[in-house]
């Protein structure tokens, strides 16, 4: 049941990120430096967290490194595949309580349960998407509502 909830949140996150990337591309807005920084960071953070959970080396060199829109789209697809595969293949929900030990990008040591990491990632992405939408508006572009309720209205829950 909890994994179903997380999978729905990650499918929402996938949709919202894809909408954001496509919106930036369609409006030719990736020249705005702050949008480049925020989108690259948002996508890189997804990779950082799933790589920590999977105990593998990250496929990025830094969480604040700016990359092309195409590279962001590619990494987004890869990280969402990794996240959804992890959650879908979880056989014991108790694994969500497993503690991940890691050092953050500043070198500080932390221990965090997977459930908190998973929740953080969706919230983190929503936070930065909102910043991106505001930057689009401030620069004369048309933003789009990527909130969860918009997703829920577009993509009906299978059990409803």
C-alpha cells in the first residue's frame, strides 16, 4: 500500500518534470541562466539520491553542474526509470525504513531512512519546478501548473 502511494508520487514527479522540460524547450527558455541552474540541480538531485539508495556511483559530477536541456532530459529518464524500478520491485515495505548512510555535497555525514529520502525527492523537485515556473513568468513566458492535483485530474488513479 505504501509503495503504491510512492509509485504514484514518482509517476507524478516524472510527469511534472517532463512537462517542465518540454515547456522550457517549446518556449525556447533554456537560455535563462537561473532556469539552467535550477533544472540541472533538480534532475541531478534525483540521481544523487537513487545512487545512494542503490549503493552505486553517481552518473553525474556535481549536484550544481549545469548541463544541456537534452542531457537533463536524458538523465531525468534514467533516474525516473531507476526510482520506479526500485519502488516497483520492493518486496518488503519494511525496506523503506532501511537507513542510508552518506555524506552530503558539503561532506557532512548523515543517516536517513529511505522513506524520508523518497518523500524529500518529490518535494524537492516540486519546490524547484515552482521556482522555474516563476522565472518563466517573470521573463515573459507562459508557465504551466505542475501541481499534484493537476496531474491527478489528468491521470485518473487506477483504483478510482
